[in-house]
């Protein structure tokens, strides 16, 4: 009994000693849970509070001055300055059109001074007479003007659904005239607090209205005609698919919808099933994947708008850097919605040679009385096997098959940017991209590339001017594409395009014995060309944007540029150690380049097969050994371990660009 009493006494003593520790532990857990919940809601900061000067970084872009937290709590990517500059230019021209219909003129800083320079001296007297007449007009008869930074009662009502720091909205208020109100919305409390701070910092509280709400709910609350926005800008992190349904309902009649997509891996064909779940279309891997991404986004916008008897009209569609950007106007009309099916198309692409064909979903034909009759299209346009290489086809789409630009609107934006180049920091690139856009064939969807055509038949690559000249000599149209530097957009049928490549191969032949009989190259080259190509360079083969040396394609703007990490509450500042680690892990899956001296020494260990046959003409310049074969040279390795050198063939124009197929 005494032993049982001792055990009982020890248990009671230990429980009384542990209870304060357990209480302190539970109190600490509750405090930690409360702190983590507050961090998620954005009410407290992570760790010890620091003075504001140490937490913020000031960035100046355009006319705006923005304060950012040093930590990654609010998203910002400086590489997208081109995106924001282009958006300001597009909305300015849209405001000029919309307010011009109401008799309101907009004043853009810098435009007036530039126009004075180009005024003809013979027109000065007429301008003086008109100025005197305008001075004598009554105040009520003076034309109404809208300036930057001023509230225009009949101006545009703008919504930025995912504003983050508010940089884009503040730039709208300070650089775009003719605005009535700009709503800068974000769901994050930290972001909205930062928007309020930046709005006060830039003194645009009279124009920019911060809002904290879910972007979808905010747009759904503005479905009524009297509450709709004239301009909606969506630039999310990743896919905008969750916001498109609300956006097409909340934009006004003829309003402007600006959408950015940064999920290019999905749109470019890496995950076709994911693309279908988000955009309602299957994306396939293609050399024209960037333009295909633009057309998939336009298809998705039009499909969602059709549910509400609305349709979209593209103004400008751009593929740049790591994202695509589309500007469309949204209209309402039941009769026009019926034509939407004939604007979409499926894509049949050969897996062997890359030849593609488009199949429209609907057909629009003229009927008696000037009416338009809509019916189902007939197809498919291809056989089960490709007519050129005998391979099967992949099916992609549907996608937008109509023009993706409005050349009149693009010309207005280009003219305004060219007349006032000091307005934007990226004016030079905007001019180059829009110039290429104006040169594109609007009625020809998608494109081929030079390297695609030459690598398919394993021949040397013709120059861009040579291929363009051959197409022009044959009577076809051809243009570049802003989405790809080596693009060939042409209305020539695929049979004519391959005939031109067959003629090029005859001038610079490949080794047919190295081609497999089932390869696309062997089957394409086994057919004699019906069209005799002429590769003489023509003057009109060189596009105007190329002759002027415009900045058509972007160089790397900075080191380690690209999509930035998603903003998270309580995120830590990216320090030097993290940057060094990212730089160290770049290209980690790629094997390091072999030293040329080591490679030459390694190849000398193998005997030359052509020397043994007596056909090697390189002599001492041959990378393989011409000495008699010894057991030591072949004991450790075999010639199959040696990679094929690109200079094994004799140098000259007949050297092929790609390796042959055994």
C-alpha cells in the first residue's frame, strides 16, 4: 500500500508542475494562430516592425511615382512597362473617338507643340483668321476640351480589376485625358492600402477611387446599362479566364476590354486539356503558337459574350515577351451574334511536316433579298493522312479565324505615338511593333517559319528575302508577323510552298541516302516540283519596317527577366543570396559546353572511316585519327560514343542546316 501511495503522490506532483507549462504552451499556440490569421488578412506585418523608410521602394514610371514595399507583398513587374505604355496609348485614342462623337476634344501633353512644327507656312494666314473667329465666339459656343488630370463629366468610366499597387490606374489619371473616374480595385488589403497611399502621393484622389472587392463580384454588380464601365482592364497573375464572364457583361455598349494572359505554357500547347478547361479550345504545339494563343483568347472572349447576345470586335492583339495582350470592343446584337460560328475555325496540323489547314465551324452565305443565311460548314479539308508526307493530323481549336487587328485604329495609335515620341519610355518599341502589325496579312491566319520549312526537309535555310521573293515572283502575297521574327505569313497554298522548298533543295541538295524512306523529308523531296521558283531578290520583298531599322522585336530588357513570383502576404524580400541561388540554378538541366581542345583530343582517339576507305580529303584538318588503328585506341570506347561534328561535310553553300536521318 505504501508503494501505491508513493506512485499516486508522484502523479499528482507531476501534473501540478506540468499544468503551468501546458497553459503557457496553449497560450502561445493561440497567439501564433491569431498572428497568422492577422497576417493573412493583412492587418499586421510579418516579424518585427521596421520604419516605413526601410520597407518601401519608390519607382517612377511615366508620369507616376509609386511606392512599393520591399517585400513581395504587392505584385509589380517592371518589364511590363511596354504593356502599360501601349495601354495608355490605346485608351487615349479610344477616348478621342468616343468623346469626339460628343463634340469633346482631348488635349494630350506634347501633341500641340509637335503639330506646330509640321504646319505648312502657306496655312498660317488661314490659321490666324480661324483663330480670330474662334476668339470672337461666345463662351458657350467654344468647343469643349478635356485635359489630362481633369474630371470630364461625359468622359470614360474606367475599371482596373486587379490593380495591385495602383500604378496603371494612376498612370491613366495622369496621362490619359477625358476620364470621369478610375476605379482601382484589388482583393488584397495590403494592395488597397498601398493604392490609397500612392493615390495621395500622386495627388489624383479626385480621379482614382480605391476599391477592395472581388473583381468578379464588382463587375457583376455593374451589369446594368447605367452602371457599366466604358473601359475594363484585366491584367491578372496567370490566366484571366475566371474574370472573362463578368467582364463581357460589365463593359458598356461599344466599350473597350483590355485583357492580358501570362499563362503562355497553357496557351502554347503544353497542356491542351488545361487550355480547354480555361478557354474552351484545344491548344496544340506549333511554330505559330503565339498567334494561335491570341486567337484562342479572342475565341474565348467572343464565346462568353455570345451567351448574353453580345460579340467582340478586335482592335489590337499583341504577343510580346512572355504574355499576350488583346484590346477588343464589345457590342450587343442578336443578328451579329449568329455570325460568330462562321468566325471560328478548327486547325488540322500535320505532325510530320507541320502543314496546317483551317476548318470553319459555320458558313455564312448570301440569300435572296440581301439576307445572310447561316448553316453548318462542310469538311474536313484534309484526308486522314497528310498529302505531302503521309503523316497523321492533330486537331486543335476552335480559335478566332477573322482579322485580329483593326488597321484603321492601329494606324491612329501609330500616328499619335510617332508624332509624340517623348510621351512614353517605350515609344520606339511601340512604333516598331505597330508598324509590323500594319504590314501583316489580315485575312491569313497563322504562319510558317523559315527554320520549320528547312528543318523538315533537312536542307540549308534560305534567307528571308529569298523566300519572300520566291513567293512574290509566283504571284502570292507574303508578310511578316509581329509574333515571330522568322515568320512567313502567306496566302500561297501548301503545295506551292513545298514546291518552292523543293526548288531550293535542288540548288543546295541534301544527301538522299541518309534519309529514311518513311521520313517526311524523303516523301516531300521524292515529288517533282510543278512550280519553278525564282529566288532573285525583289525590291518589295524587304518590308518597310525592316528597311527603316525599327525596333520590331524586343531584346532582353534586364537580367533574369520574365514572370515574377506571385505576391503573398508576409512575403520576404528577395535578397542577394536568393538571387545568387537563382542564377546558379539557371540551365541546371543543360550539360556544360565541352572545351574545344578537349573535344579535339577526344575525337583524335577514333580512327577515320573515310581514311580507311581512301575517300577522306581533309588530311591533317580531319578531326579523326589517320594513324593505323591500335588496340589502345579502341579498347576504352567505340566511335559511336563520339557525337557527329557539324563540319564533317565539305564547307560551302551545299552544307546542310540540320543533321540527316539514318
